[in-house]
């Protein structure tokens, strides 16, 4: 009976724990001009989690796979490759199999 219970719990719980989560981000886009896109960065401030090559965009999603807490921020970039200062940093601890919404501030 113990083996059955352990196998049953493993079969039910492991897929739930292995699920990622969808993080939905939104922000106020810059006024039309030199901005050509946005980058949402993760953790260390140099790794781009989501590249958004659209100056009018105001939303993006990121699918987690490890269900660990991560820090995210955003910056706008130009055609020449320069970018704005990094916006506020938010720390997100996703819930497996759930979608969460977050506001980024540039």
C-alpha cells in the first residue's frame, strides 16, 4: 500500500511541480520617436528574457521553466543600439501552472 501511495503521489505531484508559469508584463510605452523596441531583462541585468522589437508595444509574456524567484526589469532601445536606464526591478516568485500579471516602470 505504501508503494502504491508513493507512486500515486509522484504521478500526481511531479507534473504539477514541473509546470512552468506564464508571467505577463505591461508598461507604458514611450512617446513615438527614437525608441524602436524594449527588452525585459532577468536577474543580472544583462540577460534579455524577452526582446520586443516594437516601439508601440506595452505588453509581453515570459514562460518560466524552473519555478524559482527571478528579478525582472525593462529598458527601451533605439535603432543605434543605445538604451534607456533600466527601469524598476521587480522580483517574481511564480506559481506553477498559473499566469501572473506585473507592471514594469521604465
